[in-house]
C-alpha cells in the first residue's frame, strides 16, 4: 500500500505545484497544429488546448481535451537536447482519463528532446502508464512543439 501512495503523492505534488504558473494555448479540436499529440492504446489522441507552466523546479508541458490529458514534466536539471528516460527523476509523464490518473511506469519510455531553448521545447515521446496493476495505457508516437517563456 505504501508503494502505491508514493507515486500518487508525487503526481499530485507535481500537479499542484505546476498549477501556480501555467499558460494555455488554444487550438481547435483535432488540429494538426496543436502543440502536443500522440496515440493512446493505438488510437489518435489530440488536445483541444495545450499549455506550459514553470513551478517548483519543473517545466510542465501539457495538452488536454474534454476527457483526457497528457502531461510531461522536465526537471530544471535538464538543460540540453538529448534522449531521456521517462521517470528517471529528470523527466516525468502522466495520462489522465476524467478523474483517473495514470502515472508513467519507471523506465517504460523515452523523451527525445530535439529543441530546448529559453523560447521553445520540441521533441518526441512514448511511455506506458498505470493507474493500477491491471489498468494501464500505452502512449506512443508522441510529438510536442511548444513556444515557452
């Protein structure tokens, strides 16, 4: 039980801290110009809006639609482009379906940061996330391209 509470607590803390300074970028539903996209369990996922925020030593990039959200978190220790393992203390990822949170399984995916400057973050990602032992999602073909400040 204690092992299950620690990842949930970390996700809640990251979410709470990142909500203090977020900016939204709106985009029409299923817009190919959205700042983030992916496939979830083999189905195309597109956000209605995307945004970013700085808080608590993290840069958070996210996209959401009416019922789901994909959230990528970067530690400020990430200072350059490269390939990062998801959930290795530098990169976090999560998927939410309505009120159910799926946290990335440690070392279940990668985030390839192709552009990382003071004004832009872009790259690709994939990961597996679990809500419980028998409830998981596979996020593949993820792409992001955010103008940040």
